[in-house]
């Protein structure tokens, strides 16, 4: 049984555009490997509402996907220990 989810990522822009693109590709590939990517919505660089790790800007990406119920927790765990990820949130649609 699979469920539909949406993952919201905020990546650090301190490493430059190449670092953001690498993180974006990493998580797209990880989700595609463990489920089905239904859509990717890149909002790009935006000002944060408050400082996160002394950074005022972040790169926003939203990925809609379908996967097994145990994968979103693993996705959040991996994102939490990855350098360059400021915030991540996965919700069930």
C-alpha cells in the first residue's frame, strides 16, 4: 500500500548554486529510488522569515511523491543529517 506525500526542503545557499543543485538532485534521486515522484516545484531563493544557522536566505523545493508509509521518516532522518539542509518537512496528502 502506498500513500501520497509532499516534502518541503529549504537548502542553504551559502555553498552556491552548485551545492543547491547537488542537494536537489540527491533528494530527487532518493525519492525516485524509494517511490514515484509526481511533481517538483522549485520556488528558488527566498528570504527566510527568521535566521536559521545565521543565514537569511534559503532555496525552497517542494516534491510531491508516492511511497510506502515507512519511507517519509527515513527521508526526514537523512535530510536531518545532511549538511546544507536547513529545514525539511514531509506531510501526508
